[in-house]
C-alpha cells in the first residue's frame, strides 16, 4: 500500500450516517474536515446517508477518515464496504470494529484474556433484568442497564431499585435486541486514547472525568460545559501508568489498530481499574476527549487528524 501523499491523495471524511449518533458525527466530521484542509489535505465531506458508497471509487477517493459513530459506521459494516472498494480507512478493521461495538462480546473477550471488567448479565426481559439487579447491584444498590450496541450512553439507565428495571429495560430494548446489565463500579471515571498499531501503539495521557452527580450522559458529554476533564488526571503516577498499560492490553485483545479510546472505572475502595468499553471511532468534537488527551501530549488537533489519517489501511491489501 502506497504511503499517504498530502499533495495528491483525495480524502473523504465520512460523517453523519444513519445511527442515533448522527448529530455528534456531523460535529466530529466537520472538525476533522476543517483540520485536514487547514494542513493542505485535499479532503471532502461524504455523508453515507445521502450518497452511495460506490461513489467514493468513482470520484477517485484514495483514503477515508471515518468520523461516523455507532451503527453503520463503527460496527464493521462501512469498514467491510471499504475493504471491497479497496479504499484504506482509519481506525480498526472489520472484525475488531464489529466486536468492539458489541459490549457483551467485548467483555467476553476481555474476560477470556484475563482483563478486569465489571460483572454483567445479558437479559431479554424485565424479569431477567430484575433478577440481574438482585445479583449484581453492589454497594449503594446500583446497576447499569444499557443496549449492547449503542454508544454515547444512549439508552443507558443507572438503576437503584427493582422497580426501575422495567423502564430501564424498555428503553434499552427499544434501541437494541441485546440488552446488558452491568455491575456499577463507584469511583473515578477515566478514559484513555490509544494511537498506533501493533508494537507502535501508545496510550495517551489519562483523562479523569468529573460530571455533575457522576452523571456523564449524552447531554453532559456534548452539549454542556459543566463536566470537568482533568488532564493531567491527578492520579498517582504508578496508577496512571498501570491504567495505560491495561488499556493497551484491551486494545490489542480486540485486534485494534490506528486509534481508539477506552473507558475505565476505578473502584474507590480497592483502586482496581475495570474496563467498560472501547470506542473504535471516538468523537472529535470540541468536547471530545481524544483531542484533549492528544493536546496534553503535545499534539494539536490538526496534527492528530493527520496522524490518524496517515495510519489508514486495509485488512486485506490489494494483490
């Protein structure tokens, strides 16, 4: 595969799409597009919900920056289409993307590799959700209920009683046939981006998130300024390094490449970190965390976008 040429390569920034995260994807994509263009990249916006992907080939695009989030963008589907078109793309490949968006499959793989993740149950009814609450709810009697294949905390409920299980299950099941109940971990919430592939992959600085009342929901992620993001994170140096190493293990466990961002909870009493999920096409908005961490590592937003683009590749190189 030929290296990226900033002067000749025609780049499509895939944005928008069909998922519940379309609004955020549009913000991410516009930011990436502007950043790449500011560096002289021949970049153009491309919304797969409005145009057929086959037009990428006809219009001579040689690389794609995937700024899509959620289904049909972060789940292996668009990655598979780009493989067939032979157009290198950013982020993890088909299998890693399809596994990472499925929180149940992700947890199974991490557990098989001996990596810590909160206890969970897959549920298919209100009764099963109530049974999971009786089993999983820990100190404070809290449990998380969420769709297995959505992002940005869409459809997530923090349940504090068996009576709340019906509404929580209905909300999650309305978005996905697969519903996940997860043991709630009380403590510090952190996130860690990773850049690179194979032995070259490196974890960026840890960000500690302090949301109002611990409620880091869709609104507080993207549309308010009340959430605090601490980078440097303020954790003991040894603890931050251990979390970075854990996230790198999680990244490699799923076969990720290019870039991703993992979310972690640190138990307040034991200081044990627990992996929650990994995002294979993280947000790139003004509120997003990968640019924030990259800036702390000395990498500007445009430089970050270009570095991610330069890592674009295919699972199966053309022969």
